[in-house]
C-alpha cells in the first residue's frame, strides 16, 4: 500500500497527490511514469511522474478527473493509501545538449510539461514555456511554470486571461519573431500535439511528444500502448513514452485512444451518481 | 491385478454448450473412485519410461501406486518432491507429448491418464490436508528471484526447501505470471494458482509485487543488497504482430492484452472496472494454446462467431490436441490454410473485417513443418469486429537492457547453459520463456528446477 501524504486541488478537475513510494522516488527521472491501481477492483492506469523527492521518498502525480478511476482516486484523502503504485516506468526524457527549448503544455499536460521545462532549465538551456488552457479559471501551476522557464506564455482558448489563442499561435509568433529553438517539447491532448508537430515540421525543429496511451502492465507485455512511429510498431511503455513527434502516426493514436471512450463515460456517469447518492445520505 | 481397460477413465467435463457461456473450469476432475480405477491401469514398469518424458522428473509410477492404494496424501508427498506446482501441471502440461507419450499402456490403447491423476492428487491435498507446508531451517543465504511465473516459482520453491532465504520480485500486482494473466480461469482457476503461491509463502518465500526489476532496482543493486545469487525468470514479454495494415485499429488486440484484461484484470466480472471489447465476431490469428485460449475466451464473452485463422493445417498446429478438441466442441470455427493480409476498419478506426488469403502447403521449412504458400487471387473478407493476434512473444527486454554483461541471442533471449541455466554473469541464472522464447509452463519449471540446483552448488562453492 502506498500512502498519500499530501493532496492539493489544483482546479475543479485537477488534483495533485504526493505519494510515499520510496523505491520509485529513488530512481524516478523526468519523463517517466507510474502505473497505479486504486483498489482490488480497479483498473491499472498510467500517470506521468510530475515530481519526486528522493530523500523524502515521495512521488508527485497530477491527474484530471476524466473517468471512473480518476474520480475514485480523487475520493482518497491524505493518510489514505493507493493499493498499487508501480514505477518508474518508461525511458527518461533525453534533454541534454539543447540551447533553447520551447516547452508546450496543454491543460492537464502542463503537469507533465512543467517538469520537462524544469529539467531543461537545470541543464542550462534557455526555456520558453507555452501553456494553453480553456479559460483563466482553470490555469494550474502558474508559479511553478514561471520558475522553471525564462519566459512563460499563458494562452487561453476564450481569451479570459487577456491572451486569446492556441499554444501553436504563441509558438508561431515566437519563431517568426526570431526565437531559434533547437527543441520543442509538446505535451497535452493529442490534437494539440499533432498541431504543434505540423507547425514545427514546417520550420524543421526537432519535437518530442509524450504518449499517454492505454496500457495494462507498463512493462512491454500487453502491447496495448503500441503506436506507429516512422512506420514501425513501438510500445509507449518501454520504447517511450517520449517519441519524435514528426514520426508519430497521430491519426491512428487518436482513434485508438477512444477505444473505451463510451464505456468510460458510462462508468464515470454511474460512479458520479453513486457519489451523489452517498453525499445525500 | 492391474485394470486392463484399454481407454483412460474419461474426465468429467461441463457440457460444451453450457461451458462456452461461463468461465468455470471445463474439466471437473476425477472422483476418488475414478482416480483409483485409473491408477490401477499403471503397470508400474521397472524402467519407468514415463519419468524420462517429464521435464521435472516426477516419480510417476510411485505416486500412482499410492493412489491405487487410496493413499492420496502419500501420493501428494511423492509429487511435491519433484514439482512445486502439481495442481497447475496436472491441468496445463502437454502430457500427450511428454510422460503419457512414453507410457507402455499407450502402445495398445490409451496411456494412463497421468495428468488427470496428478491433478486429482493435488486437488485432494488442497481440499483435505490440514498440514501446513513445512518451513525449512534457514541457511542464512539470500537469493533473489525475478518474476513470479512458473520458472521462478519452481526455482524459489526448491531453494526454500534447501533453506535459502528467497525473495521473489514481481512486476505485476499479483504473483503467478502467465498462470495468472495468460491462462484462462476455465482452464486453470486462479484460486488454485493462488493456493500454490500461498504454499510457497508458508514455506518462507518472500514475494514482493509491484517491483519492476531493471527499473526500480538493477541486478547490480540486488547483489549490493546482499543477494548472493539471482534467478531471472522474467518471461516472454513483447507480443509479436504480423506487421500487416490495420493492426493499430480499435478492436485489434494482442492475445496478451486480451487475455490479461480478462484473466488478471477480470474484465468478465461486473464488479471489476476493466474495460474490454465484447466482440460479436472475432478472428484469432495463430494456432497455439494461446490462440485457443483467446478464442474460447471471446466465445465466453458472448461472441457469436469465433474464428481461428491459421496459415497451416491442423496437423501443424502447435496447440495441445485437447485444447483444439475443446475449442471445436465449444463452436470455434477453424479457418485453416488461411492467412490474414490486412485488417480493415470503418471511419472511426474500428475493425470491420479481416482480409485473408488461402494457403497451400509446400516443402518442409527450417522448423520441419510444411511451408505455407499463398494461393494467388484467393483473397476473401471475413466480417469481424475484433482481431486477436496470437502469434507468439519476444522476450522482455527490461533486464537485458539494464544489465551490463548479460548476454542475449539474436532473438533477445537470455543466453543460459542448458544444463546449469548459468548466464554470462557469475551468480546470475535464468530459465523459462526469457531464455527459450515462448514455450510451455512445464519446460519453464524444468529450467527453474535445474537453476535452483546450480544456485545451491554455486553458493556452497563460495562459502
């Protein structure tokens, strides 16, 4: 069992948890992920490691409540425990040797993009962080992102923070204004990552994306996370989760990511009903 | 006077049209009377050819003689001298190509039902024995076992019996490996596997789950932590695909994923959250036991039509005869000499059909089986909503890629001496699918057993 030592609500739909997992904390690196199972009846879901404390033996995860498992996870409080917490899995991001990077996060993806910005910054690269949210009221990790970058560009779909537009608008603007990026890291919803890759392809800038695929074991056994990269079948859990975004078959990934969408909506709806009934009692 | 009946005592089974709608075990097991009667068919040959056919050398006539005398617990004690997983072996071993293929009774008539008797004895012990497994006196030496599948459990059990302090590191949340995630409930109930694992724990074996060795700890770190020898039984990992168009479609599964969702993650039980596509029409590609398991599982999830698509003929199928027989009984349709060339989907990327081509057999290939050749222009469409690829696995790369000096072959299998199971690294032994590529439970157990013996000799030679 893995105890939750701290829980923080980042906005209405996103939560940060600090979990006591000393073995995982000892080896965790930026870009890697964990798999957790809340209870005996639960699914195994992958979540990227948002931060870690080797001495304290803790690992931070940030998740968005999208399905039953994340809703269930969010019902746990400080002092409660998660049944299984496995990691660190996947390859660490390769961030060495870059001069000037743009790190792009979309919504919940900012939780994963921000540690990449932090790592790049620590390695001596100049870092522009571009973060996109639907609206101002759901912006998360603003201080952290600011601290991890040289410039932070916060964009909102509805312009409620005064900067209306997509992350790709800010990226294009910076490139057009002369920013000589030698690396772009894009993490967020698949359509966003695809749009960023289409843009950076135009300019010939190397782009790393992080896959958050459907997985079970996370050790290469099930093959559920397979993704076509440069015409080859790769497994996000052992070959990734980072891939060269210009080689990823996004259209296939986007379809695969919806495999259980209907079932997930249904089970999340049922679970929400149950939570509401419990609250009424 | 031996029972000279020419045929085996039939195994009571659930009726095919009943069992293909449930996940309960197909074979119901012998009664005491049946077991005693079958045991009496054994001639107790002096030269014991059956024992030579067993990868773990179970003293077969000896345990059967006890059964014939109704000494079931004594029979169990004989069995466990050789195998730590008798309830498993009795169910999933390919006896027809091993012990039973050597049985003298098989020359005229059917061999003794050795597997069925083994299963009976193990089940009888689980149901009737109150004796807790004995903990051997510890010798103070620590051994790490990586993985908790059949090779590892055997190695751990043997080492514990010798007095070693054994710690098993399992990557998944449950020990058992392929016995838990791969082989379905209806062929090997998970409660049985769990009992065998509990027995190992009672013997003093420590089992740590959620530990992905290679990631969370390296072999080097395990040695530094005081383990004197390490056994690697990390299994066959990466599922193979055909590399034909459409394998990325929604509804295309590896057999590993499909079976893991159902077996380990219990997607067939409503109280579990695991999602799975419940197909109407499923095609399973492959001709091994895993393909049969996937097909019969798809049927049990409610599929109307389930096809086995196999490019050779039935004679070349690697699956056990019994699995093929059971699958046919349950209404699985065999599309033999048929090879998929593409999987097609709709605008949402969901599988709608499998395009296949007919094959014919040519000259034998390197494997000794006749090579299938495409019949030009014979393409046809099989309408399906689920395609399950069951054409084998490659070894898991996590340990070889994180262990300097651990030699692997061209296929990524760990190189180990066939007799001692020693790898290229001193103190590191390996067996099972990680060494052989996808094979059987019992072969893995045989390797684990030899490795335990070598580890004992290795540690003794050092101290």
